[in-house]
């Protein structure tokens, strides 16, 4: 049996990030491009071209695609058109809002996201869990391979390090706490007020716990799953409501904070109009909607004695938060500058693992075949002799291959693609891919 040296040049790969975030898009545009079914989205994105891996990161103020593909710039165009196409009549607005990063810049962007440096509320904790959940969902749907697996695990590790070594997550660190800050400024304080929180999930829990640090008269917790509302109400000394009692609670509330993930409106103009006519509390009703998608119909803001706020109204508080955390953000950035080169080195070394693995497998097959022939030629020999010969051939092969393996790793770490490509051709390795980095590493 022979081993012909088939020639397969190494395929170069890019890491691509295409995104629409709060930085350039308002809530209506983010809602328009957001995915209801991320599993379907992953399938569609992988079918756009030669994308080999994909993760979709989606929160109330960002929709981001992370991809590994052969032609990064071409994928940027395709993914941008894909996102803009979801925006309907806002297509042109979406194209203006879309940002992208390639390779090293894409990696740095993800590290900034996971560390809370790219968040509307700098240092927020929720984003770390959202990044991890986005990765796990893509992993469960087999949309993740070795590259994004390494990248996202590193991003989580770096995000934790930033929070452990800086004060970036102290103070106002979530959309929930920002909404409470906004409520406090609008009402001149929350003490003695009746607050209704709609939603007992992650965001609703954040809101309720932030409220509990003040001294409201009552915190009402409404949720479709009453048991969940009951559990949260117990934690914050509030009162749980069944959803069919929502309108009744609105009659007493000074402020409503809506934080659910329902795909439809919880409060419509018709419902709120009806409530305002029957409302016992004659003060203005303040409604803050931090849901994704929005759960309060926009036209509610046109009603008398009603003030509606959403994420687009948080800018002043966000700017103050950024000023307060400037020193922590600078320290966090230095951590990222340390971690990024290590991640790049790890990915470069990883890019030749498949080549090395196939090489070792190929040589081991050859060794076993030749060993089998030699033992047959020797005829009757003892097991000890057979073991000595087996060990000898194994050691010789290992010593001969060691310099080859080390030099391949070194070539990958230095981006010496011509050396790696030559090895691929000489060794006849199939389906080998190597990361291609745009620009210099420095």
C-alpha cells in the first residue's frame, strides 16, 4: 500500500464581526433586525457563503454576528445585506448603522463586549452571561467549531478578570439599575412610591433588587408565571400579582418598569387609556420600557398624564456613568491589551493542530504497516522482542517528527503561511485551514 502526496494548499480563514448596536441605531431599528428564532438565524447565516462557524449575540441594545469564513470582506458585505434586509423600510438606515471588524479587531471587540467596555452601561454584569449563552446556543446547534470555541471561552475568562481586577462593575451596572436611576430622577426620589415591575426574569429581577435598595411604599411584581413573581416578591419584600390583576395595580402605581421578553405588547394604548380613566392615583403615570422587543406601544406616550421612556432616553445617565468609571475603563483596556496577543497566539498555534494531527495519524499508519511486514519477515520471535521492535520504531518516528511539529507551530505563530502551505503540499494533508490576520499584529 502506497501513500501518494496529494497537494492541498492551506485555506486561509478570517474571523468576522458584523453588528448593529445602540451606538448608531435607535430602538425601532434594533427591534426590526432582531431575531425571534436564533436557530433559524444561524442556519441562514451559515448558508450565506463559506461561513464555517457562527455565533449570534443579541441583547436589548445590540445584534451581533461572529463568523469564521474564507473571505472575510466578502462575508462582511453579505452579512451586512442580510441584516439590512431584515430592517424592511429602514434598510438604508440599517446600512448606515452597521459596523464591522475583522480578525484581530473582531477579537478585541468581543473582549470589550464581554468586559462591559462596549455596553451602554459601562461595566454591566448581564452582558457576560449573554455572551456565554449566545455561545452555548450556537454550540448546541453545532454552529461553533474550534476557533469560536476558543475565542468565546477566552472572552468569558477575560471578562471575569476585568471585573475581578477593576471597579468597573461597581455602582450602576445594568439596564435595570439605570431604569431605577431614571425613575428616581423623574420622581425626585422613589421613597414612599408605588412601583410596578412587569417581568420577573433576569432584567426584572435586576430592577426589583435595585428598587429594594430605596424605600418604596410597595413593589408590585407581575409575571405570566405567578410562581416566579411570588419568588421574586419574597426576595424584595414586595407583592406578587397574577397577570389578570395587572390593570388593577396600574391604577395605584406611580411608576411602571416593564422588563419582559414577550414578543408582543403588554401595555397597549387602548389598555393604558382605559386604566387612566379609572385610575385612583391622579398623578402622572411614568412608564419605563426596557424590554426587548418593546412591550409598551409607542403611542402610549400621546396619552394625557402618561410619560413613556425607553432605552433611547437613557443617554444622560449613561454619560454620567461613563465619567464615573473612566479610570476603571482605562485599567480594563490595559488588561485587554495584555490578553489579546495571547489569544492571537493561541489561535495561530491552534490553526496547525489539524495539520499536525493528520501528519501524526498518517505516519503512525505507515509505521504500523511497515512494522507488520518486518515482524512477518522475522518469523517466530517472542513477545518481548516484538515489543522492543515496536518501541524502537515508535521512538524513531517521534524523534524524527518532533522538529517538524515544533517548526510548524513556530511558523503558524509567526504567520509564516508559505512554510505551513509548503508542509501541507509535501505531506498531502486534506481540508487544512489557517487563520489569516488582517494587518500587523502590533
